[in-house]
C-alpha cells in the first residue's frame, strides 16, 4: 500500500492541480477519494480546464482512478470547499 499523503483542500470554485499538490509525477495513475461533503469534478488535462470540458463527478466517500499516462489531473469543488485524499495507485 502506498504512503498516505496529506489531504488536498479544494477552495470553492478554484481548479487545483492534483499532481502538483500531491507531489506526484505527472502521468502516474492516482486514486482519489472524496472525503469532503461537496461533489467534486475531476478532469484529465495538461492545462487548467474550463467547466465545460469533459469531467467525472465524484460524490462524498467515492473513489476514482485516472489512467496511467494522463497529461494532468485537476479537481474543482463548486458551491463550497472540498477535500480529497490522493495516492499513487498500485
């Protein structure tokens, strides 16, 4: 099991680069768990997304993994702050 990393806070309506915040190499497969109360939108993109880009929505308590080799991993919580736990997938 990989080491636990500090949880990532998502300020309301601000895109957060998950690779940068977690200190994980871009392209590594990551597992994200929503441990906050707000739904969070996840985006796989090299540059900062816009709200209309394709996304996955992760609800409280849910887990989601991206694909190995993704060029970026971004998250946003709308309407209230969010909180994610992120780790490298095995």
